[in-house]
C-alpha cells in the first residue's frame, strides 16, 4: 500500500500542502519522496482522482517499460490536455500514438533533416551573437530568458514549418512580442493553471469563458490559427514542387501522393497536433536548459573555467574568434562540456514529471498494488535527486559523475536513472537534436561572452510550469570575452 503524508487532511487532502508549497512544488514533491525513502505515496487534491507518486528508478522502469502497455497517458490526461495539444504524440495512446511515433522517428532519422537542423541552429546562432553584441555595447542588463525563447522559437519554427519568424532579429525594433510567441507563452502558463485546478472548477470556468480558461482558449485559438497557416504554406510549397526541408513538408511528402494534395480534415488535425507537440516539447525545454546552465555557471565559476580550458586545448579557434559558430562534429570534441550539460539537465529536467494511468489493476515490482484507473505521477526532478541511485551528493552539481575517472570518456546511465528526456517507448525522439542544439549554443556563447546574472545566482529558483523555467526575466549583463592567441598578448 502506498504511503500517505501526515499532513493529508479529510476532504481537503493535500490541497493546503499544494497551496503553501506551490512556489517550490518540485522540491516539496522531492522532500515527500525522500521522507518515504522513495517508496510510492499518495497525493490527494479535491476534485481530482488521487495520484500515486513513484520516484525510484526501479519503479520508473516498471511503469514506463516493463508494464508500459498497462500504464498509458489515459483519458484524464488526454481530457485536460486536448484543448492545447489535441491528440498529439505526448498524450495519445494506441494506434494514434504508434502512427505519430513511427512517422516522427522516420523524420528525425533522415540525414537531410539532421543536416537542416544543424544548419538552422548555426544560422540562428549567428543572429544571436549579433543581438548579444548589441546588448554588450549598450552595457546595461537585459532579460536573457526572453531572448533564449526568441532563439529557440526561430529555430523550431524554421525546422518545423519552414517559417522565418525572426523574433530574435527584430527584438530591438518591437515593443511587444510576436503574436504567435506571445500566444504560445500565455497558453503554456494557463495550461499549467488548469492542471493544478480541480476538474469541475476549470470545466465551469471554461463553460462560462472566464478567468484563466478564457485566457487559455483565446491563446490556443491564436496559435492554432498560426500553425494552420504554416501547414497551408507547406502545402502550397509542395504544389510548387519545392524541396521539403521542414518537418511539416516532410510529413506531407510521406502521407500524400504528389498528385493529390488536398488533405482531409482529420489529416490536417493530425499534422497540427504533431506540430504543436513538436513546439511544446522542443522550444521551452531547450531554452530552459540553457537558462539553468547560465545560472549554474554563475554559481560554479570553476566549472566554467574548466569548460574554457577544454575549449582552449581542443578548439582554440572558438576563443580566438577564428570559429564564430562551431559544427556539431567540432563540439563532439568537448567531452567535459557535454558532462556539464548532462549534469545541468539531470538537476533541471525538461519536464518536472510524467503522468500515466493504469488501464488494469496490477502490482508494481516492489509489491505495491495499483488499482485500475489510478493515476501515476513520476517526478523526474525527484528521481534525479534520489540518493539511492545518485549517491549522498545527489543534490550537488557535479559534472564529474558523467565522466569515467580512468578514461575521461562520458559515462552513460539508464534512462530510468537519468530520466530527464523520458524513458521507455515514450523516450524523447528529439533528445539527440536537443543536446546538439544546447551544446552548439553554449560553446558559442561562453567562448565569446561573460554572462553575469544580476541577481545572486544562489537565490534564483523556478516558476511552476509543465517545464522548469528559471523564475523571472533572468536579467544578465554580457561582456565580450577577449582571449589572446598567445599567452603574452
């Protein structure tokens, strides 16, 4: 039987716990997991079915792999997510999930697509460097979280839809954000509010079209319309026999015979749902990972010095300016940088938790009984801090844990231990691309600039969200980094 927190109240369940700990939700969940030695426990919120929280690598593997067919996204998750994500890859089950997974896997594996992805990231990094040089010339602090969001949105809009949003290039000429980006960001926040709210309450607000539900539905309408226009643009490109160089065009190419380009309504819906999932899964997770990396380099300057020392030894052209933006092959040489990136993602995963629902009554590998339709919460944030798998220093930022002390090569962990990209059949398809984009970005930025946070980095925390973003605008000051080619210069 799953444990029950002592603070659980009749009728109210853990509502008071949730309310008082909302600013530090992931840490509160982590503390409760530790209190029960990472054994299953029950989280109860009025108006929602109880959640069973499992946080050990053994149970992650049992739920997400061994008994994966018995633990699906489930109707509860699909119902509350449908207005935003439709029946996309991250929430679908069965045949719909299998088709989308197979299609997306094929697209991500295509050599042409991998080349397009790298070329796009490097192109947008050139723009990012120009923007940071302008901020450096101004000499005043600015919110880098917004610019990271611009950068990743420009990358994903081009790779996903073949559309040049140029939100980064126009950042100094625009008082308000691009309408699509603004709608997307607002919908992300509003969706997070819905997940916390009792089902009956958000259903009433949606029916009355008030509060956060009105904000959510208005924002969804806006960014759905934008995505529909992107899909129509891709269809037009196919009619004009243009070479497919984005995910939607490649999806059209794989689904539709060249002589028949009038797609059915259900096909358009599938493409929209896949596109939305692609943006939600990729844009924010990469931007947030880079944001936390900046915070951690301000917390651990010795780690940053080691990163630059590795650059000096293996890619000196990065520091001298001979290389503006490296290639993915070049950053493969930066093994210590990758260890730091992985440690950063371990502690601040792209998603704080994964949700599943039991389709049948079953027993977990540790003997815990799970009744039919019970919802399962798998907190990646807590799994990354489990001392049983990561040691007594599980909470510490320690890149060396990803390096073999004898060979200096990267150490790989089971995806049920290092679960930041998900695990089992649903493991993130874009993991390799995300790591490539993050490494290219960090090698470029930290070889050209010192990036100092205005706020004490040790006081910086996260916002509650589907992902784990740094809280606030993340004000920084950037200074060009000049390192001479010779020690005497």
